[in-house]
C-alpha cells in the first residue's frame, strides 16, 4: 500500500510481506507510522500457501529493501531452512556481484 490513511488522528500504513520459505506474498500488516520496522525486517507470520507460521521479509516500496530485493535473496538462496538470512542483504548482494551475477539485468 502506497501512502497511508488517517485513523483517529494517526497515519496508518500497510506493509508488504513475502514468505521466506515459498516466496509468495503474505498477508499485509497495518501499522501506525511511528511503529514502523526497518525494510527487510523478518517477522513470523502465517503463510497461506505453506499453511504454517514462517518468517516473512518486510518490503517497503521506495526503500532500501523492496519486493525486487526480496526476490533476489529468495532466488539466489540467502534464506536457510528456518527462513533466516545466511548473511546480511548487503553482504549477499556484494557476494553476487563478486561472482559476476548481474541480478539487476534479469
């Protein structure tokens, strides 16, 4: 959700979450703007496809970590069997560049 809505005088935003196990979009979370988490934050949520509670990556359009960044991490295997990052996204991106993988051209 881009932007937000006001409810009881507070700006409410809906963030996008993507499952670190199957890669599908998860259920969005609505937050008051002051309780925002950092982009790329991992949160345990129920996945409709996996039918279990697993980590989801928080993607914020126009931030340092977007849906496209998640898709790179997911495609190139930066999540382990417990849906935790093997390395930080910055380290992972640098590793891919050193290996000659031009993920922005795909």
